[in-house]
C-alpha cells in the first residue's frame, strides 16, 4: 500500500530536531522548577515531540492530552474548533504548558488557551516545535519555539498528511500531488 503524496527533501534532520528538543527541555526544566507543571499534548500531531521533550525534563511533571477538530469550511464555521477529547485531570492552580507540533494560523491554540485559562490554572503557556508566523491570523505569545519555518507543507516527527508519515524521525517537505 502506497501512502498519499510525495516526500520531498528533509527540512529538519533527526539530529537537528533532537538537539533543539534538548535545549527546550533545559529551558523548561529551569523555568518551571518551583511550579506544578502539566504538559498538555494536543492529539495527535504533538505526541512524538511531547514524548521526546518529556524524557529530557529533569523536574516533576504530569502529562495530559486533549483532542480537537477544526472546521476548514467557510462561513460562520470557518476556523471554529471543537473539543472532542477533554483533559482527564483537574488543572486548577497547575502551570500548564501546551505542547503543539506546529502553530500555523493560531486558530486552534487561540481557542485552547481561552478554554483552559477559564478553568483557573496558575498559568497557560505554549511550547511549539514549529512556528509558521507568515500564516498567523490569531496573534499568540509562544513561550518556547523549536524552529520557524516558511509556508511549505511538512510531514514527519508527528506531523501527518491524511494521517500518514507521523512515524518519520525527521521533518520533510511534502507534495500532496
Ligand atoms: P492552526 O490552527 O492553523 O495553527 O493549525 C495548526 C494545526 O494544523 C497543526 O496542529 C497541524 O495539525 C496542522 N498543520 C498545519 N500545518 C501543517 C503542516 O505543514 N503539516 C502537517 N500538519 C499541519
């Protein structure tokens, strides 16, 4: 069975990604050493990044996940985001760090930050592996950011095209054909 589309050259190698993840983990371990930290992973794209980041943290931390769907349509639904799996744990007074694969328009995280902030956590910040600022619609402060990339579509290291390619250890440019 052939997956859809075509892999183009590597944009970020596994070594480059792992080195950057280690730097982010060092910064997070230092910044959150006095706090009750919970990593909030957004299913499914963030799972590879979150798993690697988590294993490099040197402070106590809990992990929770949520899943969302976004409507790509037009009209009043455009950009709307709906929670399809909520967190399992209470987050009152905890310091939340949302872990995301890529921030593109910012619509997804704009909605999630608002939703989580309303539940009374100590703080809500964002850690994204990739940032594509050119396409931003909702301005968002990114506390931790792995790499800034251009407008090209990418797959690998958790990022998918029609659910495929998440298992690749590097991030590739991609053509859907
Ligand atoms: P945003 O709400 O536009 O910021 O959407 C971010 C989400 O879109 C990410 O979590 C990804 O699931 C998806 N996404 C955006 N760009 C890419 C890409 O280049 N490859 C794979 N998924 C992407």
